[in-house]
């Protein structure tokens, strides 16, 4: 495979503005050291794919960025706001950072439209009619506007995940985090979700994606990060990362999954 | 081997055992000689029982008589329903003055009408209807039942209740006829549909204020006679105690359950302690404590009437049980739901109120209704501490001179009454479950 092919088909729109900055961040689950001295800078418009063996701390890292998990040492600065004990900051960060989960985490008791409008109406205090309009726009974008009145339980996994993406987008976040968005899906549904994410990447959204979909990483990533046992082992452009991995652990991992 | 079957297999009709009554009978009741014998034997036992009950309860029973002796004169083997019929008013209303009984009935009918829109699919604003019942109805009903002079507070609440009831009824009719909420209809008929939100709101407030003024003037023109609580009794008293218990146990239980799961240690310990203490003590003990010990701790001259004490005890006791039911429901909600809610920026109350509670309560309906049924039945314990609730009244019949010793029939009548109420509740809970789980099979 030539470099030209590997290199993303997407023009990247990285600006010099820093969206996420992680400095010497450490996290423990009880006595287990999950994340070790993590340093990470993500610029506006940058699309980063995080990969690594299970238990390497990839999910924990992005959950820390969204303040779903507390970190014990170091700083995480998202869009200029430092994460800490300040609950008001936390709520603010969460509205700026969208997150898509492996298990969708849609609200099963609400229709798709209600799932999408809940945040804008209750958190952003948007008028209901405007919220519905925005929701329908995003449903069009993930190509399921006709499902607006269904409940999540009546949809396929792929459709649910696309709704979950639309739900996050309705809050007009500055950053989108994806925690293994295709791992719980049947193979034939993975593509529709990945296509949605590629569309999103084209809009210039800042994205961090934890995934095992290496084809996807090659297509959209500006940089690929490899994590192992709580360390960021390697960070590189995709063509370098896949064509010429530097670290021995990266080579071993890639040889196992490719 | 390549193609196994080139043409589609046509569907055939099901075998007889799946499709006809005869087939069903054969499959389920007479599938073997032993099962056939069992079926015949069981049918015979059922026949004996039903027949015995029929002869005692209907065929040989006396429905019209002046005294128990007269019943015996009529038949020795039949029930003496005449005693129950003679006491029917007492069973339902206790010693409430006969000429004032309309107030109880009126209160009941009012409640039924007030709540009816909750069951009408086309009526709008169900949450407001529910809230208005909880906020206003107790005051209106409280005054209807006890009467006497109205204080200023009561006058205000009664006027509020009248206005709320009127709006509620108008809203239900608007929903039924025009499929609109009353607010839209009024705004529309005044030609203000396109006016600014603020103008509309001010207009509505003005209309409600006028209504309130009219209601206030009207209600100050009448009073109803005072009836002391000691005259309350029978099914009426049972329903008052259990109704207040049911209406407040759920909110109380939700608050206690949230407290017990709170991250704040003081709140958690207090809630847990409160729940565990009340749950480890039998209701009858709580009732005795409330009526005998509680006044000892109160300042001199502070007298709460026994009924209020009993109601407080019932409410606290059941709130603690409900708290555990609610907690179980909360624990069944996957962590992902909390995380999903957090990622769209909902805070604690938003997450609980919009995401977690609606799902948890739905799962808990069978348990909640189970608790309500238990509460209703437990309420009969108040007869032990000297309130003449329905059980107290039923047992008094045997001490009434004409019906001396008539125990069986009143208690059976009470059992039937309780069965009807509890079975209706249980059926309704089943209906709710089905209705709420529609389109939500996850």
C-alpha cells in the first residue's frame, strides 16, 4: 500500500488553538495504576485515534477528559477550563464535550426525538420548536429522520449508535469523544456508523476515537496514539504508524490485529 | 449435494390440540387416565365448595330481618346478611352524622372527577392535573369532611381548589372536544394566538386571578357543620388514612431512597438509620408509640389528635418500606444511563427526574402497588388502638343488641370489600405496566 493511499482522503483543518491539554495525569482504580504520567495535546480540528490492547487505559483516558472519571494527579484542561472538584465546571465541560459509548446509552423510555431534544431543552434552555428543528437536522445528517418517533428498543444497533451520535451533536459540542463506538455492533452495521463518523470528521470536528477499526483510523486520523499498560507508547501520523511503527510493543500489537 | 429443496413448502393448519377447545381439553385435562381421574376429582371438590357457599350465602340466607333471632327463625343453615345490610351506613361512614353523609360522597365524587383526566388519553397537561390533586384536593376534602369555621389559610386553599378543579374540568372537556389544552383554546378564542409569550402569560394570570376572586367570594358565603374526627369511621376512615398514606409514601420513599444513595455521608447515614429503624419495628408498635409515647415528648398543652398521630405513623412507616422498593428500582438502572445523562450536561436533579426515576418507577410498579395494597390492609390495625375504621365497625356489629354474636357475616362482607378494592388496584397496576412498556422492549 502506497503512502498516498494510506494518507487520509480528508483534508485536515487543524488550527493552532489547543482544545485539550493533559499534563502528567495519573489515575488509579483503588491501588491499580491505570494511567501513568499521561501527556497529551489535542488541537482544534484534530482527529485522533487511540488504539491498544484491552486494559491499556484508552477508555479511561477519554472518560477522564469528559470528567466521567476522576483523575488523582496532574491537570486536564479542556477548552481552557481546568477539570477539578468544581461541579459547575464539570457540567460546563460535559456540555462542550460530546461522548458516544460502546453501548449507546440512549434513554429507552423516550422516543428518538425526545432523546435528542432533552439536552438542548433542559440544559441549553432552547425553545422546544427550535430544539426539534435542530434534532431533525441532525437526524437527517445521520440518515434516519424517519425513525424520529420510534423508541431506541425498536431500532438496530447501528441505528441506535447513529442516534447517539446525533444526540451528542444536538448539544453542539466542540469536541467529540468516541469510546469503541462499533465494538458492540454486528459486522454489517459497523460500516453505517463509521460512515457517519467520517461525515462528521469532514466537518472539522475535534475528535478522539478509541477504536479497533484500523481502516477507519487510516481514513480519518490526523494522528494515531498507541497505548499499553497505562502509557502512551507511540503517537504518529497514520502512514508512519501503520507503515513503520517505531516501538516494539506497537509492532507486536499491529501484527496481532492486522 | 447442492439444492435441498427447490420449491417453497406450503404452510399447513395446526393440529387439533392447538386450535380447538376439545383439543385443549384433551391436551391439558385428560391427557392420561391418571390426569382424567384427577380432573374429575378436582371438579367434584370445587363443586362441593361452590355449592356449600351458594347454599349458605344465597339459597338459605336471610336478607331482610330486624334481629338475629328473626334470621334464625327463617333458616338455621343460611347466612344472616340482614345484620350487615342494617349496618351498611356504619360500615361505610362510621358514626358520621347521617344527614351530613353527602359530604363524604361528594368528596369522593369530586376526587373521581378530578383524577378522571389522568385516564383520558386526549386530555392535555396530565402532570399539572396530578400536581393540582396533591396540592389542593386535601384541603378541600379536609374541610368538606371536618367542616366548621374556615381560617384564612383554609379559605385561600379552598378557593384555590375550586379554581384548580374548574380549570381541570374545562381542560378535560377542551381536550375531549377540540383536542387542545384549555390554555390554547382560551388564548385562541381571544385572538391572542400570535401575541408575545409574556402577553399571553399575563392574560392567563389575570383570568385565573378573576376566577380566584370569584371563588373566594362564593366560598365565604357558605360553611358546613363541624364534625369531630371521633365520628369518622368505617370504610371512609380506612380510605382517608390509607389514601393519605399512599399519596405521601411514594414521594417520601423517593426522598429517603435518594438520601440513602447520596454521596453526602450525613444525609446517607440519617436516611439509612431512619429507614432501618422504622423497618425493624412492627406497624402496631409504631402506632402505639405514635399515640402514647409521642405526646409525652411534646411540650405541655400541645395536643395533636389521635387521627393525625396515626396518619403520621402510617406515612413514616410506609415511606420507609417504599424507600427500599425505590432503591431496588434505582439499582436496576444501568450505570450507562447516568453517564448518558451526564454527557448531555444534565445535573443531579435533571438526571434523576428525567432519566433515572421514570425508568426506575416503571420497573417498580408491581412492587409499589403491592406496597399500596399492603398499606390498605395494614390500616385495619388502627382498630386496635381504638379508631373505628372498617374493621372496628364490622366487629361492632356483634355487640349491637339486635345482632348480638353476629361475627361471621360482617367479616366475610369485609373480606369481599377488601378483595374488590385490592383486586382492582392490582388489575390497574397490570394495565399500567402494559401501557407504559408499550414500544419499550429493551
